[in-house]
């Protein structure tokens, strides 16, 4: 009698995570998280100055418009996500709200704390990943994010966590770059952002690569209807978007109910 061989186990292929965009490159999710953290750590000291130079100061008008659309009310609890240096949070805090600033980057948060102290504003600054925030369910009346969602590694996961942290009846507002629907302007804007912005980054922040990534990340971000669909898939209702400069910038909003 011959001795039979033991049954062989079926081969199981190791699970491979889908790649995500890091500018024009596709990388593993963990690589993007670390790379984005490093980019913003490097540019934190000059981040607000660069915003002024890149937009000709127009980002201030967009942010004012954004906060007016949000309509923050006294005594509301509002989370400003990816808001490290405080630009949005300061505008909201002046309305008498209780504001928490969350950001994955400690360098950005340190800049925000220093700026808040100079203004005499008392805000909570929390180091947190947007995909898994350390806040209880239904903690906030509103959650905002300005020019930060495209830097998140897993955007759908982050949107679901935003939904989790909102109270019933709460609202989500997002200000982000998009794609302009004005053909002539779109072409000029594209040339400016790809050719000029990295050079400004090199001259002012001594970091052309960081700003090359930032302009590339805009090109890889979904258009306005596409991002609205992502917000709806996270569970939000009455999702809307309003273009600025034909959609070069857009305000998206959605409600939890």
C-alpha cells in the first residue's frame, strides 16, 4: 500500500490595497498618508502667505463666502476639519460658536495655535485623521473642511466619519478647488497653476515639489457632480454645490437627517 500525500492547501493571494492618487502618481494608501503629512509639515510656516500669493488674496473672499453660506449660530458646536492654521475656524469663532480644529499635521496645528493666541481666541486644536476621528457620534452641529478633502487618502471613509460625528439635522460644508466650466478661463487657470504656482512655491516656501503636488491633486479631484455623488453615498441628503469662478472653486453642502 502506498502512503497518500496530505491534501494541499489552496493558494491564497495576498490582499492588495487599491492604489490612490498622490498628484499624478498612483501610490499605496499608507504612502500617500505619510507623503501628505510630510508636505504640509514642510510648508506650514509659509502656508497662509502662499495662499495669498497663489490666489491674489481671493481665497479670503472665498472663505468669507463659505462661512456666510454655513450660517454659524451662537452656541453651536462646529468642527473645522483639516483646518490647522485656523483661517476658517477664526471666521466661525467670531460668530460666538464653539469651534474645534482638527488636522492630521502637528506643524499646521502649531501655526494655528500661535495665530489663535495672538487673536485672543480660545479654540480646541486636535491632531486627528479625518478617516477615523476621535470624536463621539453626534458631537457637532456642523463640520467644515476647506481646501483639505482632496488631500485625504480615503475620501469616502472620511465623509462617512463626518456623517457619524454630526448630530441629526447637522450640516457638512466643503470648500474645494474643482474644474472651471468657463473654457477660456479654465485654460488660463490651468497654465497658471501648473507653470507658475510651483515657481512661487520654490521662491517663497523653498519647496517647488510640495506645490507641484498641490496643483496636481486638483487635477485628480472629482468634478462638482462627481464629488456631490460621493457626499450622497456617505449618507447625506439635500446635497448641493455652488460654483465660484465657473467651478474653479466650489462650495458643496449636505445635511444629515
